[in-house]
C-alpha cells in the first residue's frame, strides 16, 4: 500500500474489525462518526484516536469537513502549518484546529501534532467523502474473452480491456478508459476517465492514472532524410511503472524504441508532464507540471523538478538533485545539486547572474556616459 485514502499515518491501512468484539467496535465507530441528515461526521475524539494525536478540548465536537483557516466554519477542522497564519487562529470559525506541540490554540479545541501538515494529510484521507464507483462492470464496457480481471473490480461505461490483459484485484476503470492487449497491471489500479494504456505495458500495484494520461504511446522517433519525408522508427519497446506511481492529467510516458521506459516506485508526475522514450526516473522522484524529458534521460531517485523544467535528453541527473522551475538542463547534474536557469547552473551562480542581469541597463548607461566623457577629452586630430 502507498498511503492510500483511508489509511492511518504512515500508510497503514485501516483494518476492518475482526473477532468477537467486531460488533461492539462497529457500533462504537458508528456512534463516534455519526450521520447527521445527509452530512456524515466524525467526532473530534475519534479523529484524534485514529490519527494518534493528543486532544485538547471537547472530543464530542462533530467534524464534517476540512477547510483553510480563513474559510473554515462550524463543523470544519483546520490547521496551522505556517507561522504566518497564526494570527488568524483567534478569528477563525473552525470547530477545531491541528497545531504544533507549542502553538497557542487561542481557546480552540486542538489536535496536537509534531508535523501539522502530515496530520492534515492523514485527516483528509479519513474524511474523504468523494463518491466511489460501485463494484461491478457496466453493460457498455467491452472486456476481451482472454482478459483476466481480479475480484472487486469497478469498470465504468465504455471502458475497453483488450486481449490477454491481466489486472489485479480492486481495480477501478472509469468511463472511456482503454487498456490495449497484453498489458499487465497489479492490484488496486485506478485509471480515471479517458486514460489509455498501450500494448504490453507493465504496471505495478497502487498505480493511479489521472484523466487523459497516456502510457506507452510511440516515442518521437524519426530518421531525418534530407528533403525526403522523415522515416518513422518502429517503437517496439515498452513502459514499466513501479508500485505507487501516479501520472497526472494529460501526462504522457512514451514507450522505448527498444527496451523499456521505466518509472521507479513512488514516482509522481504532475499534469502535462512528458517523458520521452527510453527515459528512466528513479524511485520517489517528482516532476511538476509541463516538465519535459527528451529521450534517454536518466533521472535518479528523489529528484524534484519544478514546473516547465526541460531535459535535453541523453543525460543523467543524480539522486536528490533539485531542478528549479523553467530550468533548461542540457548536461549532467550531480547528485544533491540544485540548479536553475537556461542553461541550468548551480543555484547560487544563477542568483548572482540574475541580479547582474537586472543591473545591465544602468551599467550600460554608465558606460555610455564614460565613453562620451572620454571622447570629449581627446585632442582634435591633425588635419
């Protein structure tokens, strides 16, 4: 599991009750969560217990949702993870707040957490009430006779599952998802509307594809031939996605010309990210929106790239590197380095260059004045 919704802090799944006390536990949870009209709620004390947080104040307060501190109202749980929001604690309408160990709660009921933002993430999982598709196969879905789909699957309208596909337990295919022949997918796979997985792709457990994501499209492979039409190069390779990978909306991961394009465990791609053919991304790396990787780019583990960063291809980026937004990476980046700019250079150097660039107009004016003074001081030439 990858810290999925409905998990305790640290990614442990919330276990269903078992044994002789299952009935009593179920009745207690129903009482502590409750349903008030059409707005289900969880009591603050139950939330504290589930999140393993210290409670200050009334544990019977009914929490119906989570909201920013400046927008929260009755029934809302809010949080303060940034010191600049402390002053809003006194005026917030939140029913309760998540705070650090020594933050002043201004009289509000509070849940104390070593890291309020981590606690918020866990609380969001517990209070996530977005609709879940029911288990079953929609009558309009098309599933090939040779396909194998694990138990507990939810397959939506007009979804297509091709010949020889194998999908593990608990998958969710939303409407218009297309899985090409020969694909292998692990357990708890979620593909949102319009996602496409091309032939022979291999996908691990707990992978999520957001709407419009395409995995395994042909790479951009064409052989220039002067004045003739470029010759298409058959893209006969594949794509491998490790466990816990998430691909953003309309992001693309191209298949390799030969071999595999590989994304390691826990890789996260934002919307509109493009991964070129034959590239590799190490475990835990995260690429923000509109980042583009040309073919055969090798990115290490735990690398973070800001939005619109670009990688020229056939280069490597070391583990734990940081790539600033809109950086243009045209050469190798060492492990642990932080780079920015075009071409991407060490962040400290880029900052000095950026400051110098802003000073150029003034420096140009000064140089012109000096040139004028120098020219006026010259003796006239002999005629």
